[in-house]
């Protein structure tokens, strides 16, 4: 009885082994088929890729109908359009679709005279470039010894709203418009040993605050009431504004909108009572330290008539 069981067990094992051979062959055929399908898919993708490249090169990137025929350049400032086109480095006839618009935008914005640039295609053959320039809104007088005799020589530094030092070559690009734009700019004084590097922003927080004050003043109701001459930032607690009309106004380094509103109210109060404002300290908040000028026969300095700016933008 036990002999029969052992014989049956041996036969069963032999039968299992004989079945594993067809299974292995089936697995090999399936693996070979999968490999062939994968290779076919990869080959098709390569053909489509290379074929697509050929078609793009043949009918798009070398198509003369898509060549740049017109470069439409506009700016809100005074830089000549041909100089902007030179910085963009785009030649007529270049394929419009092959142009790297991000490269053109980056190259333009690397120019310290340009605040931002927008570049777009207009099919089939036009490239549009819009430039926003850095507009000088203040100046600083810097004195440095001359190399020839060591005497101090004054130079003028121009700053935009972000504290960028405007390079001097802007004057050479369009001298007439530059003089018109900078003729009556307020002077920031008391800057100390601040360094001014053309094409870089000034590190002084007090200078940046003075620039912010100028932008706030231009958008306030005090515009057209007085002409700002100087902004003294030598004090760490207040900036002192001097006007062409003989006013001296002290401002705290915060809440410029509120302080300018207070100035306008006091200015209107003085006019209603035939009084001229001499000095005003807006740093104090719980009362108004104001000094009224004595009335004389001398007529006060008139406010300048609005000057047409060569920069075509709104104060924002």
C-alpha cells in the first residue's frame, strides 16, 4: 500500500515539471511581443519627432512669409526708438516664430534706463515692443575732488521712484527732452556718505522715503499749490521740505498721505484769513506747531504753471 503511494507521488511531480516548459515558452513569447511593441512605439515617436522638426523647419521657421517685416516700437519716455531697436537686436527678415521673446524682454530690462518691457508677435510679420522707461523724479548734488587739482567739483545725480541711479548717457540720447524733464526736479539734501552707482539702486532708506514722499505729493491735493525745492533728510526722525514759496514743512517718515492732507487744510485756512504759511511741523500729531509769515508788500512767489512732461504717463 505504501509502495503505491510513493509511486503515485513520483508520477505527479513529473507531470508538474512537464507542464512548466510550455508556460515558460509562453512567457518568453509575451516578453518578446512586448519588447517588439515598445520598440515599434519608440520608432514611431522618433519618426514623428524628426518629421515634425523637418516640417517646422521647412514650412514654419524658414518660411519667408513669416519673416519680420515690421517692428512696432513704442515708449512712454524720451529714449529714441532706434536705440530701443538696437538693444532689442531684432533684424528685419528674421523668422517671427523663431524669435525668443523672453530673451528680447530680458535684454531690454537689463538696460538701467528701462523699467519694464513687453514683447509680442502679431502674425504673420509684425513684432510689437512696448517700453516703460525709468523717469527721474529727484536729483542729488554730489561733490567729489577733481583729479587735476583736488578741488571739489559738483555733479548731479538723478533718481527714479525706486531709487535707481539714472545713467548719465540718457542726457546724450535726447538732451533737449532730458533737460525739459529734469529742469525743476526737487533736490534731496543731507544724503551723507551714500554711494551712487549708475544703474544700481541707492541703499539709503531715508532717500527711498524721500522719493516715496515725492510720488505721494504728486498724487495729492497739494500739487499745483506749491513748488517743492528741496527735501532735507539729514534728520533720522523727520524730513524737511522747502518750497519755492518760502514754506518749511517737517514730515514724519510715515503716513505721507495724511500729513499732506493736514498741510492742505492749514494752507486753505491761512488763505481764508489772509495769512501766509512760513513753517509747519506735521511730525507732531496732537496739535499744530505752525508759524505764519508777516505780511509785506512783496508779492509771494507764484506757483509755476504746469509743465508739459516728455514722459507720457499718469501719476499712479
